[in-house]
C-alpha cells in the first residue's frame, strides 16, 4: 500500500514469522524491525503533493543536524525525506533551531548558533548562507 495524500504508507511489506528455533540474533533483529516500524508510524506525520512527500513532522532518521526529530518542508518537486532535497524550512527539535530558505539557500536562522550554541536570530542578504556566514 503506497502513501495517500495524508499520512504515511505502510511500505516494507509483511514480516516473516520467526521459527521457534531462531537464534537470539534473529529474534532481536525481528523485534528491532517491528519497533522501528512502529516508532516511525507513531511519531511521524507526512503530507504529499501526490508525487513527493513535501512535509514531515516527527521522526526521520538523521533528518536534521541535531538528531532524528523535527519538521521539514521541501520545495515543489522534491521529496522531503531525501537528504539532498531543496528545502523551504526546517525546525530541528533537538537543537530548537529553525532555518528558512530562499531559493534553496538558508537565509534566516532562529535558535542556536552553529558556532557556540548561543541563542540567535540572524538573517543574511539574498544569495548568502546564514549557516556558513555565522561560522
């Protein structure tokens, strides 16, 4: 079943049953797979434009510089779950940092400065990168 307009698809297929004589490692791997699937479904909300996932709120492994939880919105034509997606906005819940993009370049930062972690609100001129200009 693929993703609809609202929500997350149940991709990944079905799980194989573990035989009674399965090794400890096989049992642990199976349980971890179930836990990862449940965590992803319980903690993630995605919206799609019918072709690409454009919005994700919640859990996405390695999705933000500070960790696995946040909010992202991608530009039209980009899947927000792709690490190379052109973004419009992200909020890293781990560091409480928000970044607003202009034409794919981060231009406004609110939250913790990448240099020393102090609270900051910064904006740079169009074409400049607020994340590297603060270094």
